[in-house]
């Protein structure tokens, strides 16, 4: 792409408004900035759009959002889904209300009905609404846990899950066909309403969503009893979680829910955190302060679109608050859900636990113990959602629980994406149950390790921004693919999985078999003693990610083994 030519177009052509031209005029002497904004189009990938807010082809703005929406509209019309309509929700980020309204009216101009939430709502409620209203698609305006300068656009299909193959590629193709911003159709809200195309939704969906969640509680009596005692500190990190989380906990009988006041209200600037991500310990600074003051049992944080949950709980031995990784919180819920179902004779014969390939092998041990099948899918919760759709269509399995290491999980089948609202509910129920037994959530986590083995996981993320960064990530993976690793530290590689080529190679015998999963630019190394490493580029951020997992005989042993793997991966990344 000739970035200077494209820049000139945006500065002069009629289709672009005065504000856009003014923003671009201000950078006319900064060629690096012009290049970054125009060297490529903001790619509509399998996760939709995600980028920095601003003017330019490589930015999130009304024109790039409009182009994506027009392409999606063209696809929906091919599928004859105009009458079924599209649900649209948005989070607390800058420009989210504007992008959601723009999206609705472009779809309306194409004769497609829309159901726009009256104010911000979380991802899981959007996923639920798609199914509840029997729509053809859903759109969530969010950049999830990215820094404040980002926004994004996620597309869901009729099953309530994010788009997967072949629909993703078909939609991407339609978006690519929109080559001129003049092709984007427009209509006023007044006209769209008069034609019965533009609808506002809200409270009625909230109530149905909450009702479904309440039915998922396994021990309501214990919740009622301990709900008066259990002290919960919660922060929505200026996002969408505040009202739905408080509503569900209150309705179940949790009376001591303290919301971090400085982070309660939605704010796209995220003024109290540099990075609104519950994976980041810094995001918990204010919550930990409040928890210590109030002697809380558990601390919970949801990200801006409330599909991820971060957790701290008290260690009864030391009185200190200990953080949980996404693997740990997910597996604690898995153990609770499966153990209670077994106790209540509610474990089906065809039950399934689902995890992603970069999630903990402890899931395999739990599944084996409860005699449920474990299914492994590619990274991204949409692949868990895809399995749920297949189960529904074939009646082959019963979904019990699904999680991924990136702090996301789903209890129940009401949604087809990560649901931090139901995760909060499940963890608080588990906390009440274990409190009845004199245990904290951290105490219970240690019991899980003692039962199955001390599994520990790590993640090394390297940010490489811009065109040069993207090229470096590409070269790094190509180099690793062409020069296979056979030993990491003292551990031999037993199997090498190349998901791009779709093969699993046994290192000792040289025998190859198929992965059976869709092709993806991912390299995976099975190691001795149930250890593993995995490398992949992020699908949503300019990062290359190195995942690692080990099994130790103690916490210390696991920590040492993980440090060895991490050091190796750091050296590999710096080569």
C-alpha cells in the first residue's frame, strides 16, 4: 500500500469529514506517524477488528468500522438473514457508543434489523442475546483488556459464538471486496426506526440472562447460609461488569459485596490502571487495599467487556492474599462443578470438559478422575463455542465446563463465549462451600495440587509493534519451524506439533500423525514428565507468546522446573 497516496486521499476526498482531515493535517510533517496509520488496512481477521483509535486505514474509526460493517451486511444478505437481525452491544471504551450506533445504522441501510443495547453490556450477555432473540449475528464493540487507546469489533454468529471457519473467511472476503468508502450505505436513526429496522433492547434481556445464571447454582442452601458471612471485594475496572455482577450476587444472598469505589463507574480512560487487565497484578492495587481493610475472603476483578476474571484469595496459613492464574481459577471451578455434580448424581455419561491447547494439563487429570472426556481445541474461546454447537447439533456430548488460560471460562450453555459474570457467581458459590468446611479458595487450590500433582504454567509475551514487529514475529516462527528444538533445558522433546502443517511428529520414532485441528500458526513441544511449551503470535495484539507448563512434586519443584523453561524461551526469543 502506498501510504502517502492513501494519506493524501483521506486529506482531500469528500467522503471523509472535517474532524478526520483536521486530525491528519496535524501529522503532515511526521512521516513515521503517517506510515503507521496508512501502511496497511486494519485487518478484519478471524477475531474481527482491533486497533488504535484514530484516523487512517490502520486505525479504528467510523470509516474502518463502516467498511467492516458493510462487508458483514453483504454477507448477511447472501445468507438471507436480514429479517432475523443483528444484536449489538458495547463496552466502556472511547468511541464505543458511537461505533455501535454507526454499525446499527449501516446494517439498517442494508435492510437488516438491529437490536442495540440501551447502554453498555458485557460480552456474555451479547452472546446470550444472539441466541435468545434468534438473530443471525451479533457484534460487540470492545478491545477487551487492551490499553485505553484501543477499540475493537467482534463478530458473533447465530450460535452465539465468535465466527469460525468457514464463516470467518467468507465474511473476511466480503469485507475485502468493499474497496471504496463510498460503498458504505447510510441511513438516519429516524428513518431506520420508522421502517421497523432499529430497535433498542435492555432490561428484558438483563432479566432473562440473570434468571438463567441463577439456575446454575449447585448448592443454593449453602450460598444462602454462608452468603451472609463471606466477604467479597469486587472491581469492574471501569468496565461493564459492575451492574450484572452486583445484581447476580445480591439475588443469590451474598450480602457483603464491596465494590472498589474508585473503579466502579465506566470510564474509557481507565484512570486508575495503566492496563485494564485482570491478568496484571497492578490492576488489583486498589482492590487489595480495600480487601486488607475489610478482611475480605476473596477479591475479584473483571476486564472492561467482562469476559475475563482475575482472582485473589486469602491463604489461611499466612493471612496473605494470593493471586490465581487463569488456569488456577478455571480449574478450581472445574473441580468444584464436577465434584458437586458427582456428589449429587448429576454427572452425565457423556460429559465433556474442554480446554485450549495452551491451558494446563491439570485439566486432563481432573477429567480422568471424574471419568469425563477431555477435548482440546485451538487457542480462542470461539473453538470451545464451536464444540458446544456441535454437541447441540449431534446430541453426542454434554458440555460441563470450558476454560482457557487467559482468565476466561464458561459454566452453563446460555452463552458461547467466556463469561466472567457466571465465573464470579461460580467462584463465590465455591468460596461459600469451602468456607463451610473451614477452607479459603487458596486452601482448596492447594488441596487440588496435593490430589493431582503440582502443575504450574507460565507465559512470556514479547510486544513487537508496527510493520517491522510483524515481520520479526513471522521470521521468529519460521526459524523455529525450520530448526526444530529437540531439548529444552534438561528435558527432551518427545513430540513436536506444527499446527500450521497439521502434523504431530514423534521425535524418537519419526512417525507423523495429523493434529485433527484447524490449521494455525502454532508450534507446540511435548516434553518429558508432563511438561510442554507452545509458541504462537497473538491474534489480537502485536505480540509473540511463549506458553509453558510443568508438573512438579511440590510447589518449589514446579517453580524450579518452570524457571528453567522460561529462561530457555527468553534466550530463544532474543536470538
